[in-house]
């Protein structure tokens, strides 16, 4: 297009990790297409989705990778992490176990990904407050201890999803600039 409005200045690979059914695919659907589905099927065949946004007058293409049902321990391959500069590590605030597993995901991420990867801990499904099983304080404490960004989201209500990606992408942008 004239004027170069389709020029991409940066491509940032960001990976989604966390237990099955915590809402990774719906967080991505919300961010990439502003869609949500209550009966989401396991993603098959699609490796990543993209969305281009503007950060400090530069065009940044976020390439967001979603696991295709490889959430079993150590089933995510190193190719998934390769080249990733950001990660959203997701648990479900109504399922304590998904939060307990976060330390395992973090260990896996740190052993496979780049040392400078920007990591956001994400507690999803805040619309189900009456079923909450992980306090905000517990998660915040863990995030502080491990040096992670932290937000609670609802893919259903579109709460903080934009904010989570924006924060990670802006931090990556600041690191490379
Ligand atoms: P994944 O396995 O981590 O990719 O999880 P999915 O994105 O497939 O979501 C698993 C289930 O949780 C689906 O039924 C979604 O509709 C539901 N879900 C995802 N995000 C939310 C949310 O923010 N709130 C509620 N109430 N349900 C959600
Ligand atoms: Mg999924």
C-alpha cells in the first residue's frame, strides 16, 4: 500500500503455556480475533495466530503460539519455545492444581527459552469469582518472587487480555530498543 502502512518493523514470538483447559486458546482468540467460545475444541493444525499493533510509532507483529493439546508434562517440544521472546503462563483461578503446576511450567520455560524472555503469569476466568480457588495475593507473591509480570484475566468478559499482551509486547519492545 502507498505510504508503507503495511510495513512491519518487528515480529515478536510469544508462547502460551499452562495446563489444559485453563483458557489459553480462548485468551488467544480474544486477543487475535476478539472472539470467545464456551465450547472450545482443542486447537488442531494451527500453530500460531498473529495480530499487528503499534508500539511507540512502530508496527509490531505479535506471533502468538498456542499448544495443540501438548500440555502433558514435557510434551511441549523445544521447537515451540525456539525464538520466543515472550510468554503468557496461564492458570485457572478456579483450579488450584493448575496454579500448583505453574512452577513446573516455569522450570520448563526457563530450561528451553531465551534467558531474557519476558514472562507474564496470568490467572484466567475471573468471571467465575464465586469458584475462586487461588487468591490474588498468593499469585502476586509467587510472581514477585520469580520476577514475573502478573495479571488476572477473563477471556469471556475480555478483561485484561489486551492489557496482558500489551504489557509483554511493550516490555519486549523496550528490551530490543
Ligand atoms: P486451553 O486448553 O488452555 O486452550 O483452554 P480453552 O481455551 O480451550 O478453554 C477451556 C474451557 O474454558 C472452554 O470451555 C472455554 O470456553 C473456557 N474458558 C476459557 N476462558 C474462560 C474465561 O475467561 N471464563 C470462563 N468462564 N470460561 C473460560
Ligand atoms: Mg487450547
